[in-house]
C-alpha cells in the first residue's frame, strides 16, 4: 500500500540521511528521474537563494527547524564559486561561511566516494571583521565529476550534475524568536 504525503500520521517528519539525500533526491534530480517527496524539497535559483536572508526563504510552522532546497546553479556567479568560498547574501546583508575543513565525503553502500557535503554558518554583517555569527546553519550536498553513471544518461548527467546542489538549512536551537 502506498501512502501519499497528505495521508501520513501526525508528527511525520522528513528526516533523510546524508546518503539518502544524495542517492534518492539529488541523483534523481540530476538524472531527470521522479524525485520522491518532491514537495518537501523546494527548487530555487542560486541568485534568488543567495540574495535573501535565510528567514525570508522559509515558512515557520509547527516548530520546524529544518528545510530543504534544490539550488539551481545555472550560469549565476555562485555556480563558478569554489565549494570552500564564502557565499555573500544580498547587498551585504550577510554571508554563508564554510567551516574550515568541513567538506566531508559521502560514500555509497559499497564504500565508493561519490558526493560531498559542506557545512556553512550564516553571519550577519557586511564584512568578516564586523560580522555576527547567527543560529542559521546549512549543509550543501553535491555530486562529483567522477561519479558512476548509467550509460544511457551519461551525457545529460555530465551537464546537469554541476547545475544542482541540494541544501539542508537548519535554524539552530539557540533561536529564541522569529
């Protein structure tokens, strides 16, 4: 019996593991396959995502502290940034700063390294010297160039794997209000 998301029991939470996010969601997005629970992961363009304060990107309800986004990199300036670079938000509203050494490999069930995640923290302020660390955290998941692919979709995959990043945005527990 298949249950739709609108039929799930009270208290249901979308809580996929890192490997599940990459293999069942990001990989399916890149390979043009149906994405399960697609309504739980919002699509957004990188330029729009990085021009907004995190609180302007989410809907607060039921005490949620975690939201998911497919960020379309496309031809925006953020697509050309390295994974370890700071992502400036808006017109100096703040920035997402990667934690030093935070890039972590993600392996499949056979132990093959096929993706990475990088942890970032949101700082408010125009410059790093005057910035204030906030309670907002984010983990970005992305596929690697040497991933194993299906032969009939290899060409599409080569192009699209750099177009999409999957993001898990987290409102920290030290958050005291909206």
